[in-house]
């Protein structure tokens, strides 16, 4: 019992603070961050579950869509997800910059408020274009919250607690993913009652019909405003990181300049270009060849790298000119940021290109089958994925502490590849085996989200930690966006390819191929530094 208490003891602040208050503040920081990540996970999971229904609703397609309509719905669904991922990448840099400039807690409050308000507004969207714009703005806050919460918790808790904290971070996000599945099942059971309840509070009949149509997806999105209440909790109870306050006292935070954010605006052109070149030929304004897609992707990534790293580069240059502590040249930090982005990119592309489509696949396997009419296959698949992910994130973080960061990452790549291949290649029907392997694949492919919060903060000094790890983690979302867009583009190429279970073409075939990205991860990690047993850089 004594050892456990010591393990969880919050880090001490500078001598000016009292230890009891510090302990309470550290716990408040952890609770606030865990709640933020929980709603973060819910924000990511809600559209995966209701997005296709939302698109179908706004296109005015009643009943079962035709194959052509289904293809177009899937395309718009993929584009909106890609837009969301691009927004998260941009938000990771912008809010990371804010966290290093004005403090972790203030920036977290703004990030949570952003994704809460605009997720709720998604429930009022009237067209796929409006939905895409609102999802983009919401994702800015979601991408920022991850980097800020990780920086705050890792800075206020001691080094010996980092693995446990990292595991809790990943588990909290996936608890939110699970929560969406549970709420989806519950909402489905009482959805008809909203037709009685809403008029009782003055909602008009047309609005009631709009809110409950297509499985009540609008109500699910409107529930996304609840995290806005967290902002008051942040401002009242959560103390600022003392490590950041030390940097502020040194005057280093003043080297962040607002004008540098123009670089981020420029960098956002890159992902927009990537999304454009990968749009299908069904759109009249998007006649792109394979060569144009490859060139556009490379150029888009280059633009994003230059724009998103520009604020950090300029900050470090100012610090060197003012003879502040730090590296003699900014390029080692930029190199680590790019390496971190590649490491995160493998994990994110692996997830968004494989298990993230499991719920959609479950829906397709059960579509039109009366025996599954009220079984909620999408929701249960999401729940089992999330339960596995919660276990996997905690185990991955602890293994990183036991075996070392690099060995653990390589092992996670191997397990993720094997579990994804078995899941997608050996199932052709929804059932018990399907859900068990969804749990296993979820545990393996999502395990990186416990390992990344452990490793990324260890790569950057306090003064650039939020921005550096925000870029590293969220830049991988751009790669994931490419993978998401490829789903609709690659389906025709693998229409005649079959899985071992006999499914021809479709998501299981493409997801199996995309999971090969883990081979790249097994190589990249050995170019990264080993940080096991080392304190956070000051």
C-alpha cells in the first residue's frame, strides 16, 4: 500500500507552493485532463457511428440507398472524416502554440470550448458542406486538447508515474469512444419518446421530426455540447503547470509571436491540396490522374511540414538570438518533430485505415437481415473495440516502462498487423467471433494511444513541449486522412480480390492492405532515441 501511494504522489511545485495544495492541484489536473480526453474520444467516435446516417439524411435519400447512392454516401462520409483529421492536425499546432504561449490550462479551456460548441452545432447542419465546415472547426479544438492535456499531466506528476498516466490518457479517450456506443444503444431504445418529450418543452413538430430522423443522429451531435461545462472546471479548480510558469518567469514564453501562425495558415493549404487530389472522379471539378495524386500528396505534405513547423522554428531562432537556454540550432528540435510525426503517423494511419471501419463493416454485414434488426451491430462493435482499446493502452504504456520505448513500439506494430489481418481476413459474418476479434484488434491497434503520451513528451523541452508533441501526434492525422480518402478510391481496384473468408472487395480487403503500414513502423522506431528511465527534458 505504501509503494502504491508513493507511485501516485503528485510532483512537487517550486518551494513557494504548499505541498497539500499542490497534491490537490495535481489530482485536479489529472481529473480535468481525463474528462477532456473522454469527451475527445466521444467526439471522434460519434461521427464514425452516425456519420453515414447524417449524410444520407442531408442528401434526402429515404429508405435503403441504391448501390450508387451508397457509394456516394460513403465518399462524402470519408471526405468529412478526412476534413476532421486535417482540422485536428492544424488544431494540434495552433492550440499547442497557445499552450506554450499563454499556459496549458487557459489553452485547454479554449480548445474544449471550441470542439464542444461546434460539435453541437453539427446537429443543426443542413448540408454535407455545412457539416464538413463545422466538423473542421470542432476538430481544431479536439486536436489541441490532446497535446495540452498530455503536457499538463506529464509536467505536474513525477517521472515515476509517467507510464501509468500515459495509460490512463489512452484509456480515457477510448472510454469516450465506448460511451458513444452505449449512448447510441440507449438513444435508439427511447428515441420514439422524444417525439412526446420535445413538444412538451416548446419544440415545433417540424423540428422534432428533423431531430429524431435517421436514428436521431442530430441528437447525438447536440449532446456534444456537454463538454463545454468543463471549461468552468478548468478555470476554477485546475492549477497551471509549474514548469510552464518557470519558463514564463524566465521570459521565454514571450518569444512566441502571433504573426508566426501565418505559417500554420500556409501549412493548411497542403492538406487541402491532398484532399482535393484524392477526390473521386465522380466530381466534375476533380479529374485527377494517379500521377497527379502522388505529386499532389508529396507537395501537400511538404507544404504542411514547412507551415506547421514554422512557429517552432521562429521561436527557437528568437531564443538563440536572446541567448536563452537551449540548443545552438533549432534544427535538432525540428528533426525530432518530424520523426515523432512519422511514428505517430504509422499508428494513426493503421487505426483509421483498419479498425476504425469495423463498425461500418458490421453494419454492412447485417444490412437487410431481419435477425439483426434490433441487435445494434455498429454500436456493439464500437463498444467491443473500445473495451479492447482501454486494456491495450494501459498495457502498452506499462510495457513501455518495462521493456523500453523502442522495443515496445516495435512489438505493438507486430501485434497490430497480426490482429488486423486475422480480424479482416477470417470473418464473413457478424457474431461472437467477430466481436471477440474486434476486442483483440482494438486492444492492439489502439495500444499506441497509451504509448504515445508516454514517449512524445520525453522528446521535447518544456518551452516547446505542447507545440512539439501537438505537431508530432496530430501531423499523423494528415497521413490518416490520406488513408481515409483512399478507401473510396481503392475499392474499385480490389473489387475482384477476396479475403480468406470469401468476402470479395469491400472494407475488409482494403483494411487488410492498409494495415501493412505497420511494417514501416517496425523500421522507423529504431531511428528514434530511447528515453526509458530519463526525466522529462527541462
